[in-house]
């Protein structure tokens, strides 16, 4: 599988060979080339390390991450009943301190 940098270079080469572009498209092509020259050196060092995964694996990982996130966001007691929530935290801290 070609790297992202190789694919971009091939695309830009094809774009450079086009002779049917009007003035505005030539300006855009020049802009794309400048952006590529500016950002490509730092862009692809980590991008090419990414691997393609099967859709089922990706969905399973997304679901796992959502469950992990929900463990932090589902308990919204601190917003609704802040004094009670803080008291429970203090009680837990006191129990830990007694150990």
C-alpha cells in the first residue's frame, strides 16, 4: 500500500501535467503546491503509521471508547445536586483517610 505522502506526490504530479487549466485553476494549483511544501515535512511522519482496520473492529473500539467516555459524563449529580455530591466525596475521602 503506497504511503500518503507518495499518493499526494502522485496527485500533485498529475495536477502539474494538466495543460487545460484556466487562470483561476492555475492559481489554485500553485496554492496547493505551496501548502504542500510548507506542511508535508511534518504532516506525514505519523500519518503513515496509521493502519486500516476492519469496520467491525473500528465499531467495537468506538463502542468501547463511548462506554469509557460515558463513565465520566453519565454521572451528572455534581451539576444537579452539588452539595450532596461534594458531601459524598468528602465521606469517601474520610473513609480512605481512616484506612
